[in-house]
C-alpha cells in the first residue's frame, strides 16, 4: 500500500501519513476519551459507585499517561513513532477486553491504568512527533488534519457508543472498542505510517531540496529567535514566520526558562476546565433534565463544529504571528460557553454553547504544539512536549475527580463550573505573562 500511495498519486506521502493519523486519532479518542463519559451512568447504575469514584479511573489513566510523557517523547525521538504505535495498539485492545471483566472498583482502576499506559505509546505524543518529522512549512495544517480525528471520533463514537451502552450494556461497549481498534488502527500503522520522509527518499513537505527547518517564532510578536541574537519585542513584527535556522532547546534548557513553566501552568489549568466538563458533559446535561440521547446530540454537535473548524484553524495559525493572543481568546470563549450553562440550558443557550465550545475546541489542540515548537524548536520537540504534558497532567487528573466530588456533595454541577471559570482566569493570566525565551547560541 505504501508503494501504491507513493508512486500512483501526485500527493505528497506526508499527507497520507497525516490522514492516517487523523483516522488513528478518531478511533483512539473515540474508544478512550469519549467513551468514558458515556459509560459513567450505566456503570453507576450497575455497581452503585459514587460519580467521584468512577471519575478516579479516568484521572488515574491521565496520571499514568502524563507520567509516561517524557519517556514516550524520548522513545519516539530515538526509535520512531511507528513501532511504538503498533505495540501500543495491540496492548490497548487487550486492556479493553480486560475492562469487560470488571466486577470491583479496584479492577476498574487497574484496567484503566493499564489501558492508559499502553495507549500512551500509540496516541498523542507519537502521532504529534510523526507529523513534525514529515512537515515544516505546512506543519500546522498537517497537525490540524491529524488532530481533526479527535472531534471526528466524538461525532462518530458518542452516538454509536450511547446506542451500544443503552442496548447491550457498557461491557459490550468496551469489547466493541477493542475490536474497532484492531480493525482500524493496525492496518494503518502497518501499511501506511512511516517514521520520517527519509525512509522513502523524500524530504519534509515534499520539497525537491531540503530546506532549513522552521524557526520558532515568538508567540508574542512573531519575530524569529536567531542564533546568537536576543529577541526583542516588535522586531520583524510584520514579517511572516521564517524558515531560517531553527532555535533548538534541550529539555534541561527549556526547564530553566520562565516561558516553559508559564506554558505548562496555562495548559494545565485550561485542560482542567476542558477535560472536566468533557468527561461530565453528558451526565451534566442529563442532570439538567435532558434525555441521554439529547445530551449526546448536543455534545456531538459541538464536536462536529470542532471538526469543521480544525483545518481552517491550521491554515490560520500558519499565518498568525501572535498565537498567544489566539490562545487567550480561546480561553475567553471556553469560559463564556460554560457561563451560559449556569444561566440556562434552553434551546437558545444550548445553540450558543455549541457555537462557543466548538469555536474553542477547533483551535485549542493546536495551541500547545504551536507554542512549544515556536518557543523551543523541533529537534527535541517530543521530549519537551512530553515533559510539558507531565505538568499539564495535574489539571487533567484533578479536574474530573473534583468535579465528581462536587456533584456527589451538592447533587449538581453548578459549583464545579464556577470553580472552572476561576481556574480559567488564572490560565488566562499565565498566557498573558508568557514571552518566548531568549535565544541561546548553539555550539
């Protein structure tokens, strides 16, 4: 299949890699992230566990994934993404089969942690690094294609798994997740994915000659950090991102910068809000009187809008200097969407929520990759992204559990949403204070 795609089409092979990444992400997100919120209610009804207790499984999974981030990033940088994706897919499917045998809470926790451990080697970081190897000039567009799989997974799997859970039960749902993982992901990883363009005699972006990699551009004003020159606010302000020599920081060097910690804090708090509500979104709407099918429709609609906006966001970010300002705008949009739900869940409010949440989700997944690679370069991108993810995991781990605890204590989600709005304000301030680090001289 690799030979056919490379020789019988005029399309740069990297786009087949990006499209395969989109499909892999759709399946991976659908069977792991989107499925959890759908299974909360049937699991709660069968075992009588508290909602916070169930949410712990999700948070433990994210904790494992976050702790593994730096190791996965280094492994991908060293061995390539493809073999790790193959191994992770096989092992993750087996973990979903184990989940169908759950009878106690500790088993539920253990199996979710195992699934997250295995999924870490096939999902976000490996695919992210793979895209950065294949693309330079069109990197953000390619990242948009790959991350488009996340909302596509929601659009497809939310209604599908809701139907399966309502008719066959959550155990059948998890078994279905294992089967679809093998049917969809393994063939793509085996026959389409390749670690980098040099394996096929190609260069990034399909250029006829190899160009220097994209230089990290200040997320503040768009200027390029050149070797041996400090960046100053406003220099080259009106110039597009350059393809000059890239500034490449090591993990240790990045950790010594204020910029790294501001990004890590900002994304941690942003993801706390986003993931907390996403996990509890269907239970939230049901608690407000909507039927489970209607709740799934609302979440699917917002997720569909995320998908429609993802590619335009990718093209836009390739041309936008001040990505930091875009991130701040998305935080405001996310907060407004949640604030509306505090007022009403009537059709008008739900329609506005879908628009705002979709607008936010369309660009949010591209922000972390774009800001990190612009600030620290792409040579050690996998390791730096994984290390940043280790910090941001604090938010994704704590958020769903705290939200469940608030529900168990108050019988509703109002206080949790108010707390999320406060957290979003702190995230906004973090990005407001962020400045790209000053360039160092490479020896």
